[in-house]
């Protein structure tokens, strides 16, 4: 099964929220036009700030699964070298 893009999952969450784009616009400050373009055109994206506002408004949460996270690389040089 193919994994869904975050943007597609967010579009689905908007639809399931039960809130109109007008209500979301009022609560987030994102214009109705911008929301409409995002929902209807898979090529349109939102800024991270607007994604945060949108998630808060519709009760969505973005979760990074640990199996996909890359471990941090150490920038420290080994001692004695």
C-alpha cells in the first residue's frame, strides 16, 4: 500500500473536520482563496506556519514515526586523533 503524502492527509483531515473553509479561514487567518486552492489542487502547498494554524484549528496532529527518523550524526571528533 502506498503511503499518503502529508498534504493529502491534511486535505482529508480538513474534509473530516466538519468545518467549512469559511470557518477555518476565520479561525486561522488563512484566506478562503488560499484554502480552496490547497484543497482543490494537489500542486499547491501551504507554509509551515499555516499548516500549524490549520492543524490546531481542525484538531489534527502531524506525527513523525520513529522508524523513519534518521539518527543524529555526531559532529564531535573522537578523542586522541
